[in-house]
């Protein structure tokens, strides 16, 4: 959490919606509507645009070693967020799968 400011963290966590849509579609063998895919694409593009400044920051240090360390740290942070998103999405979609397969309780 210390690698990203709060706004960046929240925006990156919005990728969870895209991953949930894809995993839900795959596990339930149901197609998402065109509007749903368009909404997911817009969220993804918005997240990419917000984070693109990290690669093109004019105030970034000129030292190649410091820049490489900064990029490596940032990518490690992204990997940790991807792990968090993946685990959370898998748990929620798998839980939904189990609930749908369970017999109805009356």
C-alpha cells in the first residue's frame, strides 16, 4: 500500500471489475452483453490513462539506476495488486459457483 497513493490504489483496484466480468463469463459459460463489455473496456482504458503518467513523468530522476529501481518497485507493486485482485475475484466467483450448485433450501 505504501507504493501507491490512495487514489492510484483505488483506481488500480477497479481492474477487479474487469477480471470479475471475464472470470464470471468463463466459469458460468454465459456471454456478457455488448454494453457490459463496452463498460469494462472503458474502465480498463480509464485505469490505463490514469497510470500512463507513471511512465512518462518529466520530473523523473535522470539516473538510470534510480529509474530502474523505481520502475522495478512500481512493477512489484502492480504484481501485488494483481495477486490481490486475482485472489479476491477467484474467491467471490468460485463462492458464487458453489452457491449456484447447492440444492435449494426451503
